[in-house]
C-alpha cells in the first residue's frame, strides 16, 4: 500500500492568514505590525490505534518499522512524538530531584529549629542555675558578714590583749564584710556576672528582668515599635514587681481571694465580673465554654451566673431585686439622738372658708393675691415663727372637691390639722371630707371658726353641726379645741397659735437630725429654667446640698435648696419645707424621699421601682381575659368619647384634673384623657391632639412658639385655664354635646273604637269617638286592648264623615285606619301622642 492509499494530501486549508495590527505607544506614537496566523493540525487517531502510553518500546518499534506505525502518521510526526516523550521523562526526573532537594532543606530547617530550641532551653537552665548560684553566694556573703559582725562585737567586748592577738586573722574578713573591696574573689565574681549580663543582653536574653523592655529606644520610635502600642508606667511597674516576686520565689504561691458574690435574679456579664474581681474576658470565655455565646453587655440568669461563680471558686449569695431597697436606712433612732422638732400643721376646710386668708394673717403675707379666683390651686408649705419664738410649719391644702387626693397626702405628713369652718356657712361637703382625712391619718384636730366678724356669723351652729360628724369641741364638753378667729381683723389669731403650741407640746414631737434625710414630696413641677423641682417636707434627718437621694421612680443629687421665702439654704432639718433642685425627672406628689450613699445605689433603686411599676401595669393589662376584652368592646361600641390632652403646671394639679375628668360622663358618653403631663404645651402634644381630634387643655401653662404655629396650621384648639372648676364646667358642657337627644312623648288625646267597618280598597276602618284631647293625622298612635299595647304605628287615614281632615277634637266621631294593621275590634282604645327631641346635659 502506498502512503497516500486514497487519502488526501496533508496540509492547512486556506493556508496561512496574515494581517496588519496597529500598535500604540506613549506620547501618541503608533506602529503597524504584520501578524501572520497559522493553524495547527490536530490528528485524531483511529479507534484501536496505539496511544502515547503504550510505552517507549512500542514508539521506538514504530519508528524503526514502518509497518507497526499507526496509520496516517508520517516520519516527521513520529519523530516529534518521540522527542516530546523524551522531554516529558526528563521533566519528570527533574521534578523528582527538586522535590527531594526541598524535602532535605525542610528536614535541615526542622533540625536547626530543634537545635535552637534546645540551645535556648540550655541557656535558660544555665541562667537559672547562675541565678540560683548568685542567690546562694549572696546568702553566703550575708551570713559571713553577720558572723564577722558577731566576731567583731565579741572582740570589742573581750580584753585588749585577746583582741590584739586575734586581730591579724579576721581582719581581711571584716574588711570584706564591710564592703571595703580588698577581697579578690567577690570582685572577680562581680566582674564575671557583669560580663555574663553584658553577653546575655547582647544575645537578647531577659536576665535584667525585662527592665529595659518597656523603655523607648530610637529604633522603636522611628519604626513605631510593636504596632504603635506602648506600655504604660503602671504596666512596667506591675511587670517589675512580678519579676521581683518571682526572683524572691514568692510570686507563684499567691493565694486566691474567695469573695461572697451577691447574685440577683438577673445580672449583666460585666457586673458579674466586677463583683467577682475577675477579668471580663475570662468570664466571657468561661460562658462560651459552657455553650453561651454572650458579650459583656448581655444579661444572664441567676442559675448560669451561679455556675460561673462556683467555677471561679467564689461563694454565691442569692439576693432578690427587692433587696436593693435595703440600703435605705430604716433603723429606729435611739432615744438620746432624738431632738424636739417643729410641728407640721395642715390647714383644711371647704372652698372659700378662708384657709389661705387665715394663713396670710398668721404669717403676714398676701399669698391669696397670687391665686387665680381666690382659691389655692396646689399645696403650699410655709414656716412661721410666733412671738414666743416657736417655729410652726404650715401646709395649705386646696379646698376644692377635685383636690381630694392632695388633701389626703397633706393629712398623711401632718402632725396637727386646723379645720377652718366659716361661721356664716357652717359645715359643707369638703369640710366633711377634711374631717374624714384627719381621722384616717389619726392626727389631732383644732377647729378654727373663721369669719366671726361677719353679722351672719353663728359659731354655735358650727359647733352643733360638727357633732353630727363626731367632732366634739371643748365648748360642748369634748376634747377638740375650738377657736373663734377672723382673718380679716386678726381676732383670735394669738389664741389659735397658743392652741397649736399647746397641742404640739402634748404630742412631744421629736426627730433625729443627724441621720440620713427622709421626707415627703408635697408637690412637684417642671420648671423651664430650673428643671424638675420638688417641694419636700423633711420629716427625719437633715437634707444637705450635695446629698444623693432617691424619690419614687426618680433619683438625683441635691443641686440647691430653696426655702419658703425664696432664699437658698445649705441644709434643711426636720419639719422644714424646701424646694429641691437636681432631680432627673418629675416625681409624683406624695412620694417619699430617701438619701442614699452613692449614685449607683440611687440609680439601681430607681430602676428597680420603675421596672416594678411597669410589670405591675403589664400584669394588670394581662389579667384581662379574651371574653372580658370582647365584652368591653361590645359595651364601648355605643359609647361616645371626648378625647382631651391635659398639661398642668404641677403634678398635683394634673392628677386632680384627671380625677375630675374620670367623674364626667355616663353610659353613653365619657371623657378620655389621651395624655397628661407637667410643663409647657409642646409640638408633640399638638401632634397627638391632631391625630386624635382632641383639644389641648393647659392649666396655668402656655404653649411655646413652635406649638402655637403647629396648632394654627393643623387647626388644633388650645384652651387655657387657671381655675379648675371653670375647666371642669367647660369639659362637661362639651361632653354633653355628644349625648344623643332625648325623645320625649306628649299625649294629646284618646279615642275609643265604637264600630269596625270593611271598606273596599282600604281595609278595616275603625269608627271612633275622641274621648279626650285631640286626634291628629301626623301624630303617632298606639292600639290598646285591655290597657295592653298591641300595636304602635301611624294613621293611614283620618276622616270626618267622608272628608279627610287633619285633626278631630274631643267629643266628635271620626274614622281611623292604621298603616299595615287590620286587627282592630270594638272597645279598643287608640292613644294619640306626639314626639319631640330634648337636648340632654351631664349632671
């Protein structure tokens, strides 16, 4: 067979392809380059042909014997294949040699590292031995020095001859012991030690205890050494101390301090580490090892914290969250520490019976001039010094019915109640309430019969009316003092003060001024310039500027104390009312103020009380069942609500307004207070009112400029009040407008059916006689049978003879037909009535 054997000649189809490519250089230079592309023919062997892996022998045989060569392969192609095979073998051999050389290098590197580690261990061992030898040498020298001193002392006490005989021997030792430097051995040892230290420093060892490691060198300054982090002086001192302890052998046997760790129900990880005096990172690591991936700011439960505390070797002391309040001092005072204090007197009585005027006359100040409408809007606290030198603290409580809760607070902090009753008005509803509060508080009462100078005054009637409420005055053989006074003329004021002083003397009021202060918040408000301000009556201890205190859910530090005259004072003792500045929020009137030792305690107690109040509110809401919610929604479906937003000047006034609003309404309409607060009306209040369609009510406060602009833009009504009963009356009138009109029926006549007719096209028609009043076609009618209503509707027709008429008067006959009703009989009575709508108001 020929080589061609019917096959085409080998070659590239189309021949070489050439073309030009423009090559670009910098500065805008270009160059045309001729590019020629050639294709490489890929030969695919036929199935069954020998592969390249058949071995070198097969390839060589194929090259020598053309008959064994695969079909379609020329001599040149075969030669190329042989060359490629040889080159691959050579490359594989070189790769094996390279890998062998690299393995040898790695082995040599590992050997070198092992030798270096062994050398370092050996050097460290030698250094430890040298250090130990040095310590032994120092101990030996010290011991020799002590022996030399002992010998010297013995020689000094011996006879002179014996001392002279013994001097040549120990003299060198004495000189050496004194450090004279005449002994060659220590000097040589010192030199050797210095050489060793110099060599070790040159090698980078740490024989100097690392004293120079914390110092800044020039190279470190230029290179920024250790990533720019420098050791602090405290860290260097700690390291040197550790090295010194280690050198003395006392650094490793330090005993661990076992602490009693107070553990509440939940605790933050960082706080747990702080209480154990352990590093936060170590505590976080221990938690992670126990399967809890937490950070230092996360909260863990008490059981988990207990495991960690025991793991660190400390003792667990379980405490509850309520234990935070145990820091407040509640111990009883010793009798020898108690000192007399001024009595706290509360003025109570009905509206406009002269309580504030009486207090004005006592302290000779015109407080009532500053009260809107002549009534007291919130509690005032004042101190009065009598002519005899006795100091009295007065609380003036409002008399209006809306301030019932404020009067209750006033009675709780008072020692004596002065019940003011007008001689021309006698006992009134608020007078009775004041009597009840005084009895509930268990405090003695003094009756001041005021306005005795008026012509209509009748003091005896006042005494008699008081008997109905179990208040028996001395004039009626009782034990309650009564004094006739006049705030206008000053009559009886001295007798009233004497009665108060006598009652206070009987009570023997005492307090300990040296303990931590405790007091009651009489009033609280948010002042624009001073922030939250609380009027506090100190009941025990002395409140000083700078004291840290907790009051209700708020806490603070006393920034300033202002007395009732507006003067700043440094401290306030028992029975002294002062304004306290420095709170972080506005407390509730009636909260108790307690001084604590640290801000942390105050913050912790305030947070606990706040959380407890939130949980209580949440529990109250959660206690409602689904059936109750559905029933309430069904009940409220037909109830109209008047939403309002209330802002007041002080906390007590806001509470009084809320209580008054809750009393307005009935089953059909009620007032809903969306939000109430203390302070000026703000833009957020306007936004809330706009969203709910509610007016904003300001009591002794005004809206700021942004709030006024927002109210004008959004159409929100702002109403200002300074007297509480005006506010209540306006809200009651607005709520009355939501009431549906009442349908009132007026009976205008009665008719009796005498005969029933059947009329084609109309149905049954009743022949009636109007027995009373008048019958009108437009009126409503009811059909009565045996005085029982069996139908109510309207008339379809009203005829007199054959004519349709609008009305028929009494005594006349007429014909009536009902709309959609035919069951009428003789003897039935028709009741005729009219309806009209009557507007309703809330009582």
